[in-house]
């Protein structure tokens, strides 16, 4: 793969960022996070809601579309936060204009589109990454440390849940029968990426999806089983689960190992803080006060339960790593190859759900 070409003005001025889309994702997850990173500057936003953008970011220019955005000389990095069906064409336009690119998850509609963008970024020597912000959740960072320190011994079973209670079907594209909608590519992108980060690619993947809410037009429930039969993680079973009908959610993480178990309830607080209009920074940002627990069997047959304080979460670490990659100071936080691999697994899951069977991961 071609080496990334460092920015010419490295270290002398902030990197100008252009944001494509100012809906929920752009307004909540991208603009406030990237604007909190030293060395990045929100220069322009492509949006059909200029008043909304100017209210929140009066210093940023507002343009009508991605083509007007990439025509600006002050935009070096383009962040694509559009509906999923527009990810590939918007990212492609930005790469062709010589810009570095971050795409919200899911990366594209399918693996073929993902491979096209990855090849283009490699040829043009541009940074291309996907916004997997939940690699920087407080509880996920803590879980990685629990595993790295061998606190539960060899892991044999892992459950990861993202359960919500949203019984009403809303009139938004994510819940309509349109390309790129549905819970599997939405929350499944996070859960699957985290599982691969922890344990690597599985040997087989089996996915079950369903439309459980009254009036549901696209799947609002999924359960995926990843089997590890070879390699360093084997033997291991991983269950990934998400639903829109869980009034009493399951634990966020449940991990069983040969020496004990770890359980964590509740979710990282950064999303709720961003939804409420908060911006990263301050002593409390990313602090998850709901500790996990380790259950450790003792030699005398008793059980010792030990609280596990969470490491601090911080979504700005994603964009800080993107900045450093553009400046030639490290790799992207999610590489283009990783993005392609994940889209291949998401595609395989959809095929598994259609066929009703486990499929081998190649």
C-alpha cells in the first residue's frame, strides 16, 4: 500500500475540516468531537439546514453540497456524516478532490464499495478512516484491560449487548426500508468491530434478525453468534445482541473465563452527554461511574466479587489519531483495510440471516 503523504503545513496551522451532513450524526457525534481536538478546525459544513449550522458553529462556512465543500482550499479533511447510501459517493468525491476522509459507520453499503474507496485512498495516498468511536468507550477500554491482564483466565464466552427501549417506529431513514437502514449495519457495526478488536476474526458467523415492533419496516432486533474454533482465541463463543424492545436491558458486557467472570451494566456516558448538547472536555468527560464486577472463585469454594473502576473514555482520541495520521505521525485509528474487513463481515451476516445458517469467514 502506498505511504500516506504528510500534510505540507504539518505542525504550523490547524487542519481545516469539512463536514458533509448536519443531521443527527453530524451535529451530535462529529462536529463537537472534532472541534475539541487541538490542531483541527471546523472550516465548513455542507448542509441543507444553514441556519442550524450557523447557530451552533457561527465561524464555519455553510455550503450546499460535497462538491462545493471539496472545492474550498481551506478544507483538507472531509468527514462524511450523511445517510448511509450517500457514504460511498460523498467519500469518493472527496478522495478524488485530494482530501483525506473520515466516514461515519457503516463505512459503505457493501464490501464492494468499501474496496473501491480503500483502493482509491491507497492510490492517492490519502488517509481514509471510519468513525468507530466506541473503541474509545470507557467500558470497552476497561474490558480490554481486563482481558490483557488475564483477570478471567482464558476467555471462553463473551456477550455484548446494545439494548434499547424504543417501541415506536419513527419516520426517519434509519427505520425505513431503504438501502443502508436496519439495526445490523447500525449497531452491529459497533459490536462486530469491538469483537474483532478483542478476539480477531471468527471462523464462522451466524446471524438472526427480526422485525419485532408493531409496524417495523426493517430489522429492529439481531442476534449474532461468532464461533472461534482455531487460532489464539479458540475455543470461544461470542454473542452480539441488539434490540429496540428491551425495557430492562441485559448487561452491556458479560465475559466468562477459566478463572472467573466479568460483568458490566450500563453504557458509556459520552453519547448521552453529546445528545444533551455537551462538548468534550472537563474533569467529568468520559467518566463512567457504573463500575464492572469481577467474580473470582476461591480455593475454599467461596466467591470473591471485586469492583472494577472504568478507565476514562474519550471520543476525541479518534480524531486526534486522524490528525496525527494526516501529519505523518502514525496510522489512522481505523485503517481502510480494517474498514473493508468489517464490511465483509457485515455482508456475510446479512447472507447468513437470509440463508438461516452459519457461514465460514474467509
